[in-house]
C-alpha cells in the first residue's frame, strides 16, 4: 500500500497531467483562431493586424512545444524498408553514400526547370508522397546506379539488396504461402539446432 506522501505525489502528478492536457487543448483552439485572424487580415490587406496575429500564433506554437517537449521525427515506413534493404550500400559508402542519396532525393523533389540542363537548378518535380512509392524509390535507385559513380564516386547496385520473401518465393517457383511455411519450418529447425 502506498504511503500518504506517495499518494499525494501521485495525485499531484495526475493533476499536473490533466492541467497540461487542458492547456494543450486551449493552445490548439487559440492557435487555430490566430491563424484564422491572420489569414483574414491578409485577405483584407491589413498587414499590421496580420503581423500581430502571426506573432501571437508563433508565441502559442512555442508554448505548445515547451509543453509537449521535443518530438521524434516520423519516418515514412517505405523509407525505413528502403534503408534496411540498402544498408550494405550505406555501410560500404559511408558519408559519400549518404550524400548521394540525399542529393538524389533533392533532385527528385526540385521543380522542373526547362531553361536549365544543370541538375543543381532543375529536378524531377516529385512530391514526397510520389517518391515514397515503389516506382519513386525505383527512380531513386536508378539515379544512384546511373549517376552515383559520376557525381559522388559511389557504386550502387540493385543486385546487392537482399531478397524479399516475395522475390525468394518467385525465384523458388513457389507461391507465397508455401514459401513462407518452408521458411518458418527452416527457422524452427535452426532454432532447435537441427540445421547449421
């Protein structure tokens, strides 16, 4: 059984959490109102009122960040899978490999510029939601494979990627379900020490 002091400490902590949650809700509402006020003022060409509302919105954003603390950036699931499948490239090439991937992604997102043939000033005009599709990630791999050695001195080879379960099943001339059952049986036998 908790002591009286422990019960009071728990009660205080619960109260602080409830107060913080209440303030977060208020901040969201106040921020939304300031954004509406700012946008209305801009539409009415009242830049002084717009600046005041924007300053207030920024103040509320700062208070919100202080209450919730630093947030971990969310990584797109397709990007996580791509990074896992290409870990050997990143490990082998190191900083140059990371820079090649980063610059290729920048090129893919940079707007098209028909007046420039320089890839630093032109791009493919893709949105992130287009890049993180199988077709978009394949374009990234194509860029790295074709231009990686020329611009960064790195070698990207799609054949270095480990097989996916789907690829392995296809290579084995088995359907996915049958291949998965064989793979599970092998994993069980290996865990029991029956295979090396």
